[in-house]
């Protein structure tokens, strides 16, 4: 109860959600706000999924170097839109640095390089497009938690734009704070 009270107090009546998990077991210890009820684009936190997919597929190496730029067209051949870094900051360098600095200019083209199939497969291993679980079946039914969803078909004429935007956690990919806490706990 004290941890639950602290979690609610930490949110301070602001819009958002907090999920506290036991690091070793993944057990939910406290929830506040919209921790499981209002899926939103996860933004840069989704780059953990893109990183997992890229490393598993051998499409990126930790020491790989990327140009330091403020914006990039992730797939100029197929007409993808230009992607900017946050606040137009120059970003790049080693993949480790690009991950630490959350470089959109690295992750958007990496998503195109990895491909939609591998990113979707990896995301689904983390819980996207799956029925959510919370405590037990009765608790899940009673609380009706929001689903983490993302497109699975990128075959239309904007497929490269969509996968590049998905790779940076924007567009149609949706997650909850509880789901992202589970991703982090898994890592």
C-alpha cells in the first residue's frame, strides 16, 4: 500500500501513467494514472524494440558508426519523408551513442534496413498485438487493460515511411506505460 501511495503521489495528478514492476519477476507492484488504460505512441522508448530486432537480425553492430546529422530521409529511393532529430539536434556516432542520445536519424533508416517483418515479430515477442494480462484472468477481465498494438502490414505505397516512423515509436504503434515497463523489465 505504501508503494501504491507513493506512486500515485509521484504522478501528482498529472496526465500519464506509472507502472512499478519487481525487476526479477515482473510482478506488478503499483500502478497509477493511465498505466494500462490508455495506449499512446511510445516514442523513443520503442527504440529498445528496434535495437533488439536490429541486433538479432545482424543489421547493426554496437560499434557501427553513423553520420552526425540533424535530419535524414530514411529511404529516398522509395520516397520516405524526412525525419528530424528532437529539437533539430545533430546526432549520430557509434550505435551505442546513437541509442543513448535517441537519434531518430539513425533509428528511422535502421527500421527500413531491418524491415517490417522483423520489427513486427520482435515487437510481438515483447507483447504487441497480444491480449494483455494483468495479475490473473479475473483481474484482467475486470480492468480491461488497453492493448499494445501496431500495424502488421506495411505493403502499401507508404510502407517505407510507416516502418521508419514505427521504428522511432511514432505513427500507429501504441503502448501503455505498463507494457513499456514490461519491455524494460525483460531487458
